[in-house]
C-alpha cells in the first residue's frame, strides 16, 4: 500500500501547533504542497485530507 505524502511532524503532538494556529491555512498549505491527497497527524491520531472539487 502506498501512503500519501504529508508534512513532517513532532513525534508526540504531530502538527497540532500549526493546525491550532490557523486551521484553514494549514489545510490549504498542505493541499498546495502535497496535492489533493495528503496525510498529517494531530496528536497521536493520523488524518487523511482529501480535496473534492
């Protein structure tokens, strides 16, 4: 199985500080950097972002 790309995250809190600071900018930046499908971590949970247009 091929895993979607995503930003590097802190081992414990993932990308939570960046997401908490500005959720919309975090998701938009991820889409621009990694495309329509990417993954990221918030705390210990993994998330998959899918953009539908």
